[in-house]
C-alpha cells in the first residue's frame, strides 16, 4: 500500500513554521524549509551547521563586500540572485577549537 500522507516538520531554519518542503542532504537527514525562509534566502546567505543545527543568516551584500578571497567573491557574486541554503560541517558554536585550527592552517597556507 502506498503512503500518500505528506509529512510536515518544523522549518530547520526558523524552527517556527511547519512545512512539507524538504530535501535530503545526507542519507536519512532531511532539511525542511518554510516559504518565509525560502523568501529570506533571496536576500541572505543561509548556512546550517550539520553538526549542531545552528543557523547562520547573513545579508548577501554584506558578505560579498567583506570577502577578500577573489575566487570565493566571484563565486558568491554569481549566486547573488539564487536562493541557496548551504550545509556546513561544523561551526564556531559546536567546535570553536576546530574552527580556530582550520583558520590558522588556512592562514599559514596563504602566506
């Protein structure tokens, strides 16, 4: 028998609205996004930490203006009109030492 019931879950981003709009980001791991957060993705970059679930939302214009890496800046400028919600492996909230080590390693590689 086919299960045709649509599953509604809390939005992964705002954690307020319920929605059926989702995508599988890893086997068995779904992200749900309500229409309000999809609309917010037009003007903001949205990152979701896949380790702890913390959401980071930053205005696209501000992020692009602050980037120093020209390749990353060019890539983000090409995506400026797109609705993109990115998953990140870790964030400063769940792994401050990991982020610090990553930044130090990245900075050393750039010198």
